[in-house]
């Protein structure tokens, strides 16, 4: 309770934001204590989408867990697939064919673009501009069309396999991606004119919800959120998995760690992803898409923590195998779960309008928070 | 004689003359003739208002859709979903009317009526055409601003009576916003009033026979008026009382059915009034090419401003509440004072 | 609106030929309801993203007059789009209770139909019909946006069969 | 810094912290893994963060049910010196209690709440140790191997 409130004898107002609220991005529940419009205490209440994934993982085979992984961060299922296959592959010491590696990277990076597009659209709505959402979805539908041509699904792809990918690329895929990248680049400028440099938008986001470097590390933020604070931390460079070390790309970083920086890091990441895709398309050569893997997957007993750079941040999987067909323990370190925790600290002293700006800029997906 | 090209206003005057002749012939007292005359106008106005609201809602959905690469309503009633808003209204009419358990029942009921009445009254002094004006009062513009400041009361009533924290915040926000933007709104019009030297609507329109005030130093006043007017009708970027992403639906969160319909209609009638005043004060009202009936010219200008407001709505993000206040008090208000000063000098020099 | 919906059919049907009037009233009422289905903008899980794709320009269910509202009071339709967990079940029930009559429920996707891929989880409700009455079920995990459009058409068909008549 | 150097530094400060050897028949550990006693975990972590090793990034904190005992696994990372460490703590299944490290890394706050929710591991000194994911009034700890879900009206 603030001093002024104590002196006047008025009471704080408790506001329940969510689980159904237009801008909590799903079923997040925020308990806000407020002095007028100023927040004195904020407590995120999660678990409204807790589906018991980690328990279910212990009842599913290693292969079936890839299908479950689609539903962690349902906006970027390909990155989840990536995280789900890396662990067993390393435990079983499988060498994935080169073509499959490049396909995986193309998929994951396209997914990063798609995920950031959703962020761009929904963030616009949070700030009060509805139109960017429709522009973002126009481009996203094109990516989904490409995915559909490969694996038949729009959202939950279940495309990666332990040892490769499930299907080879159809003929129209590579030209399709090339055409998309060519079409997409100028669109990024369109987004900038639409939203990024709008004075009202800048007024709402610049200097709001700043996270310092120390805080970002202390709360173990990852992905665009930590990079916006000026720390160039990216698993793709830090601990390169798959064949990411072969690619030339930059890591966009911010300066102040405020909402606008987080937004701009994501916007810049989209063009970097486009660069990676272009390079991967160059390197793509005919060949196998699956390594020789036994029909029944039984990784030898052991444990491993693998992580990938998902669009939201470091997506880690800590899996323990006891040599059977199912994992013994399957812990998912969802980036959104960790990134969301800082909210309770950030919101103090902000206005209610800033809550949506900050929450949107952290870019969470509840499927991954609650699992 | 009536010519096809002549304006609706002349037709109205001709009809009134015939009515007066008829009454004089029958010996009907003046009072009855007067009430028939005004009653007919009022009924015509009511029909016009409801049609306008329906058209504006349909227009908003279509305009927003086309700005967002969509089509908007396409199926209801056949051709491009023309009857979409009619279906919406019938549905709202037949929907269950929920009053929250802990609500202040009477205030909750009265609020939607209070919001609608001032926006109806505002239409009385709008000059649609030469002679086609409900009451050409010599304080015309003051009437409109006087009534429109009642609207804030109803929004606050609705927000308070619903007994919901979101509606309360929405109501408080709108009270703060509408009161502080009332000042620049009135002051921006003051420039025009000073130029003309009259508050009478018809005088103001007649003064623009040669050149619209938009193309005089009153241009600054026009800009201020549009900004403050957007804030006055709670549209984006000033829609913080509704603020869908923050306050769910703001002051009308707890309203359902017909009562919500009233709030929705009043929002659009208010938009129309604000645009109509802009057309009257800055764009020459019914003045236009001689071959165009005055009412067409007037409605065309009004709809142009309405379109402008819709354009704002679907491109701009929303202000934050404290920045909105800053903008209103620290920027817009001094600017409108400067505008008055400038117009005063201009008027003096012109003389 | 008790007069139109409750009393009028009672009075009209007592006259000869009154049921014809009731039938045409039915048509107008049902037409307005089916043409203006306002869903609650509310998403639970993965299916909510496909629901958003329906709002988006390619599928655009505004064409059918479907216009998302953020508050349950003004909504006619609720999409249960995704996994319903036990923690959320009571909240969804309350949202449904806050909606004004007439209200419709569309269960979107395997999770809300039956529990879907999480059928053996300790924290997932095995089908939203344990909590709410459902009008239309859509299959798929997640259903395609086209399937969501179809569900709206199906619901419209269902609404057209409603009547205010007291003779059943 | 190589794994051996890190190990030597830790052993110098805390002799009780030893390298954890995988059980017979299991794969060798992929990154340096050490085991620490439960009682002194807070001091060990505080030193790991602020001492010469600079493990400033708590990537993940997981509970594990090993049937005969419970285990808490910390995955640490140093952004500055780019090295990794896996820290394991064994707990008695009957009294799963250990000091909280949420004062060392803020990130541990929710991780510990999750471990409490899923395994019933009590972190003493945690500022707000409440269930985080499961529904109100949920009984039992779902990720324990002997957990059996009770059917209710929603099943």
C-alpha cells in the first residue's frame, strides 16, 4: 500500500484481469492491486491451461512425445519439435542427414517469422490499433500454406522425427519459400510505417517497462526479451545445435530493454530469419531425409538437457531415459514460463494501460507457461 | 414553383407556406399549425437519425473491413450484407436484458436513455439545408455543446451503476476525458464565431458563401476541432473509455441487448453531429455548386468527415490515459488560445 | 422482451390462422439471430489461434455477421476453443452464465469435444459438454478455419429451426 | 575454463560437493555434473553466482522422482564465462526439504513453486511457496511416480 493511500484512509482496489480478458493472450489471470489507475502490486496466477504435459510425456513413447510437443508453444510448433527430437537423438547418437538438418532449419526459421508476425498483430491490438493484425495474418497464412504443402497441417505439424523429418519437400516448396522471402522483405517496411514509428505507438512503448541487464539475467529471461536489454544471448550462437554454426546472421539487440526495444528486436529478427532461410535454401541438396533409426526407439539410459532458440526464447528439454520406450522424466523449460515470472516485479508502479503494453511485449503463450 | 434542381429546404418552405394557407383558410389557430409544423419536422428527424445510425454502423464495418483487407458483412440480406445492422438491431431488441445483481438498478436503466436524448436534441439546430433547420436559434452552437456535455453524465452513470470495476474505470476515464476535451472543442469553434460575429448556424453557413473557413486562418481551428471532436465521441485514438484491450468494453461492459444498442447508436449519432458541425463551421455547410441540392452537399461533407474519423480509428493506436490528459491540457488548450489570438488579429486586419 | 417472445404467441395462436403470424414472426426473429451471431472473443488454447485466423482476412467470418465482442453480456455465441482444464472449468461455466439469452456454444477441436490428446491427463476436463450444453461440435486438432466457418453455417441452420410457438 | 578446473575450484571451497558419477550401464554425463548436500545448497549457489565462477544464469530447475529418493536438478550457465554446470541435490523422499535459492537467482522463484506443486518438495525460505499450476484444492503431487489421479465430476 502506498503512503498516500495510508494517509487518506482509502482502500486499494483489487482488479482481476482474466482468465477471460481480450488482452491476456489466453487464460492468464492477473491479480492487480491498484491505487486509482496505478498498480501497487501484481500477481500473475497461472495454471488455467495446465494440461499435465510432463506427466503425459512419461506415458507416451519418445516418438509420440513429438506430437505432444506441438502443443507447448502452439504458435511455433516447429521449434518445439526441434527441441523434442534433439534429446533422444543425442542420447542415441544419431547422425541426422544434412538435407534433413537444412529442412529443419528452414522450418524453424519460417516458424520464427510466423510467431513474430502473431506478436506484431496482437501487440497492435493491445496498444489499440486493430489493422496491423490483419496485415500480419495475411503474411502468416502464406507461411502456413507452405507448411501445409509439406506436412498437411496448419498449426500442429508433428513434422520432425527422431533422426530426420517425416516427409521430403514437395516440388513447389523451394520456389514458394523463395517467392515468399522476396515478397516478405518489403512488407517489413510496411509494418514499420503502419506501427513501429507511429508517434502514439512510440509514446505508449518507449521507456515503458524497462528491464535492466542485471534484472534480465537475474530472472533468467531469454530470447528477444533478454536481447532487448542489450545482452546478446542466443542459443543459436551460444551453444549451436543442428547446423546453425554454418550460417551467417546477426543477433539484433536493444539498448534500454523497454517495450519498444523488445518490439524492435522481434521485427529485426524477422529479417535475420529470412537471411538464414535464404542461406539454407542455397545449401539444400538432394539426399536422405531420415537417418537409419530402429522402428522402436529405446534410447540408452542416461540424461541430457538440450535447448533450442525458440521464437520466445530458450526452450529446454531435460529428459531422463531409463532405456525403455518411454521417457522416465521429461521436463520442459518453457521460455514463456520463465519470462512471465518477471511480470510481478515489472508491473509495480505502472498504469493499467501499461499492463497490456508490457504483457504484450513479453510475448507469452499460455500453452508453454502452463504446459 | 418547385423545380427538381431546387433544394430540399425550398421544398420544405413551400410546404410550410401551403400549410399556413390551408390553416388560414380553415381558421385553425396558430398554435396548432406551429405544432404540426414542428412535429412533422421532428418525426422526419427521428427517421433520419435512426437511418443515419444504421447506415453509419454498416459503413464503419465496411470501411474497417476494406482497410483490413477484408470484405465485411457480405451475406445478410443479399447484396453486400446491406441489412446487417437491421439484423443486429432486431437481435439486440429481442435479447435478454441483464441487470447485474448488485447494480444500482434505476441508474443502470436510465443511463442508456440519458445517453440518447442529448444526441437527439443536438440534431435540432443542425442546418441540413437553407431553411431546413429545426430551430435556427441565435445560440445554436451553444445548444449543441450544452447537450453534448450531458453525454458524459450518462456514460458515467452507466459505468457507476453497473457495479463493475472495469465499467467504473471506463466511466471515470470518460468523465475526465470528455470534460477536458470540451474546452479545446468550444475554443476552436470560437475562432469561426469571432469571424462571423454570430452564434446562429444559418449566419455561419451564409458567411461561407464565397470561401470556406477551412481555407482561411481558421484552418488551425479545424485541426483542433477534429482532434478534440474525436476525443469527444470517444473514438480511437481517444477511445480510452472503451479501451477494448484494457477495460474489456469499458463503461458498457455490463450492458446487454437493447440498452447496449442505445449506447452503440448514440456513439454513431454523436459522430454524425460532430461531423455535421465540422461541415457547417469549416466546410461551408449546404453551400456548394449551384446544380447540387444543398442537402446533398451538406451530407457529402459530413460523410467525408465521418470517413476521416473512421480512417483515424482503424489506423491509430490508443493513447494512454495520462498522456491523453497531457495532450489535452498542455498542448491542445494553449494551441486553441493561440488560435483565438490569431483569428482576432486576422479579423482586425481584415476590417 | 417478454411481450413479443412470450405473450404474443400465446395470444396469437388462440385466433384462427394466428399460427401463420407466429411462423412469420419466427422467421424474422431467427433470421436476425442467425445473421448476427456475436461470439465472445475468448480463446483457451491452440484452437484459439485458428479462431484468430478466422477473424483474419483470408477467412473473415465478419462476412456472416460474426463480430467478436470482448464482454459476455453482449455475446450470443461462445467458442470453447481448446483444452478445458479443471481449473478453468468453473470460470467457463460462469462466462456462459453471464451471457444473455439466447446463447449458443460451439465446441471447437478434439480437446473440448472429448479431451483430445490429453484424454488421460489428471487436469483436463474430458469434454466441455460436462460443463456446458453444446450446440455444434467441430472435429480436428485444431480444426481448420474452414471448419469453423462450416460450424457457423450449421449453427445458423439450427437457429432457423427454433420457434417461439408454445405448441411443440 | 575446463570442467576439471571448475571442479577443482568448487572442491577447494566446498569439499562436500563432489562430481556425480552416472550409475552403471547409463551414458556418461554430457556436461559437468556435481552433487551437493541439501542443507548447504543455498550457500553453494550463492558462491557459484558471486564467486569466481560467475554462474549468473539459472537456465532450469527440475524436480526428479527417482523412486527411492527425490532429486532437484539445477542447470546453470554463465553468460560471462560461457560455461555450464549441472547441480544435483538428493532429497529424502519422506521429508523433501531444502533451502530455497530464490534469493540467489530470482528466476528460481517460479521454478521452485512448480517443483513444489509437482513433487511436494518444500523450499524453506521461499517468499511465496504456493501451488502454481494445479487447480485450487488439488490433492497429491502429480509428477511423483506413485501418483494416482482421483476421478472427479469432470472425468
